[in-house]
C-alpha cells in the first residue's frame, strides 16, 4: 500500500468521523433541531459516506484485481 493510498484512507476516515461528530450534536440526538439544521446534518453525513465509500471501493477493486485478476471497473457501494 502506498503512502498516497494510506493518506486517502485516513482522509476519508476523518471526514466520516467529522460528519458523525456533527450528526451526534445534542440537537440531532434529541430531535430538537429545526428542519434546516437536520437537513444540514443529513447532507454532511451523506457527503462523508460518499467520500469514504469511493476510497474504500477503489481500494477493494485494486485488491481484488491483485489477488484474482478480476476487473472491477463498475463497482458501486449500496448505501441502504
């Protein structure tokens, strides 16, 4: 694994942790946030998930190719 890959994995991890930290703010947990704030929490969480999913999908495709020779050009991660 290259240092660039490690850096991208850590960046994705920290982006997700940041989104989760914001999402777990007291307004988000108790349900007392106004709608626009709840929408912002959801937007941030979705952006964090999208960024980390892209990094992990690319890494898995590379590992599968290295181990089996299978191409994984059209991989996608399901969020549901």
